C-alpha cells in the first residue's frame, strides 16, 4: 500500500488480484474465505484497527454454510448523518467453462498468459493482444467493482474530509438466490438504527453490459429489471403408446404452453424508452424416470420473466390466459385428429379432453375444502421431507411440491398448475422526487466528467438487465406483492426468506456505476484495465464527493 491507501492504479490492481485469488464460487466454502479476506483487508487500514466496531457481519438465515454479508462504515462529519451505500457481491459463478485451464481460473496473470496459446473468438483474441485486458473468473463480475469500492474507502478514511458517511456492503450468494443480500437488508436496517443513519443513495459497481449483441458501449444504470420465475406443472393422463388418444401426454401439454409463452409479447413493456427482454423457457422437462411404453404423466416448465412495471398479479393473469389458450389449442387439435380419423366426438369413449387451468392457491384451497386440515398437514409433512432431500435447488423443490399437491387431484387430470418458484427480484427505477433526482444527477455528473476529462462516452440506461442486488432496495405495492407470493410461491417464507417488509422499508434510490468488461460468466470473462483502474475510480470518488 503506497500513500497509505489503495486508490491508485497499481493499488487497485493489487487489490483486485488479491480478491480474485480467493475462489468464492457461489455455494462453496470459498465464499467463507472471501468474507475473511475482506475483513482482513479492512483490518490493514488504521481506521478500522482503531474502530473494529465499524466492521459488521450478518449471517444468512438457515444457511448450511453459515455465510455472511460483510459491511464497513466510514463516519464522515455530517450532522444529518447522510449516508451513501456502496454495494457489491463477492461470490462468482463456477469455473466448469474453463476446461483444462480450470486450475488457472483464479490466477488472472497466469491465465491471461496461457490464453495466448489458445483458440479464442476473434474479439477476445484482439483484446488479449492489445494488452489492455486481463482475463479470469470474477475479474469483471464483480471483483473489480469491489476492489474499486474498497480502494475508495481506504482513501477516504485516510483523509476524513468527506461530509457523507460511506457504508460498504459486500454480499455472498448473489449469483444464485441473493440470500446474502437478504442478510444485507437486515444488516442495513440494524446499522441504520444503531447510528441513526439516513440512507441517501446506493451505488452498486456491477460491470457494464452490452445493450444488444456486439454492443461495445459503456453504460451506467439508474435501476434494474425485476424477475419472476413461474413454474407451470402439467398433469396429463397416462396411456399406452399404442392408444395415444386414450390419454393426454403431459410432455405435449408442456410443449404447447412453452410454444405460447416463449418470446410472448403479452409480457412486453416499455418504460423510460426501454423495453424488457421477452420471456424465455429456462427448463422444460417431463418427469418420467425410465423408459417404458407409457406416456409421461407429469412435466413442467420454468419460465424466465423480466419486468419493468408489471406486477406479479399481472404476470399471473397473463400466464392463466396462456394456459387457457393452450387448453383450447389442445382441444382443437384433438377434434381435428378425431375428424381426420373418422371418429365422432362424444360417441362411445371418444371425448374431447381439454386441460383445466389452476393456480397453486386455487388447488390448495380446493384441497382444504375437500379434505380439511388433514390436507394441509399432509402437504406440510411432504414439503419438509422434500426440503431435506432436494437441498437448495428451489426450482426442483417447487416442482416436487407441485407433484405432491397434484397427486391429490388425479380425478381432475389433465390440468395445468401455475405457480411461482424463487427467486423474485423487484424491478427498481428512479422516481421524480428530490432524493431520486439527486441520484440521477450524480450519475449524469459522472458521465459528464468522463466525457470532459477522459473523452469517454458513457450511456445511461434506466434498467440494468443483468439482474442484481440493487433490486432489493425498494419495493412498490408491498402488500399486493406479498399477497401473490404468499399464495402462489409455496417456498415463500419456507426456505426462501425474502424480507419484503424490510426491503420496502429501505426505499433507497440505487444506481450502478461500474467497470467495463466483456463476457461475464464465460471463460473469456475479462476486464478493461485502463477504464476500470483509472477512469472508474476517479468517477466513483467524484460521485461521493459531489453528492
Ligand atoms: Zn454480478
């Protein structure tokens, strides 16, 4: 550490390599090592040696690894106790994509050198040869952001001339269910109460993403898309393959639904001149374990839906419509098939089967009405057992719960069951009020400075499309959202502990001012060194001093 802090080009690069060296892959003990490393970095600063009570940790609830969100406070001298939150996540995605170079994934210098002998896509090759880029897992997403934020803290707490307080929050598990941020939200409430802080602004430093394939522009963001993960569970009626018209194939039901929901413009929105990405299927599977000549009875799909404004209620009702359309289509196809085979509808056993459409809550209520509290108990017991068996794959667990509840309604088959799997990310964007306008002003001022002093063009985007923890700084229509999640997401509050009340209680504008990189989550993940270690640190410092 030269000059008593790390906020220099060399200092940030050292810090970055030190952070990348810890293999903090989501859901592994590497995350625990990262938590320790962050604390030991902070403890090298005299400021925290004198005041170790300004370093905080908060454990994720019910976490097998006992992972923790880490925070540190810098107290400025502002009688109003205005505070800027610096947000980052310290986990990274896995390294399966690195192939035989996996052992080098966390050693960026060696890995970058080794890539010189590898076949690479053209653009990655050019970047490599320019010498301005460094490759490695997590170097872009998002240890660079964390390094720059830590470096800023190290400089500020040396100088003690900043009016604002800074509160750095670093979380695990961001790349999976954001459970680290849920602990972080609790921690933010606790620290606020303890020190009487006023949270004015959150600055996250996730990297800039291209807005379309091949886009090379840099962006800062003033909000983020939201995300829902509906699960459509299909219960068909099984039959022998020799008599396919005697039943209804669940795999067909799932594919008909997926065909209608894929890229469906029913979910298209535009807000502040931007559009949300269209829905796409993340998983489509039947649940047959082995080969035989019986048609699949059950299948499900997981659907990725990104939102700008629409509520969970809106999304559920659009899904129901797709369910009804799918059912109509199946009925029509069967009718045509009967006709072309010369069958009469209604004659003897030939009857048009159209699947019913239920939501989870509708079926659950039906069960309660028909079987009373024994039904509730049976479901709860099954769910407990499933939780132990299925670990933390919440999509699979949700499908298993769907299977249990559907098994009580064999007499209603065939039917679609529409429900929600974790995770849930609220969409966040800036409002028109004073606090939010100020947040927007900070971003615009950084962009102007980048142009004037560094000749860098940086665009501003209202909705970050890469999903991030900034979603958990604000929640609109809390009651309505909670109602839908309580009813339609069986794991809500039972394994998926999203603290909706506390999130709504933060209501802090959150923007993203981050480094520049390419190919996050790929083996060619890389960081642009000049922008990330020279321009960004100056802009971030400007942001906290100009606030
Ligand atoms: Zn990230």
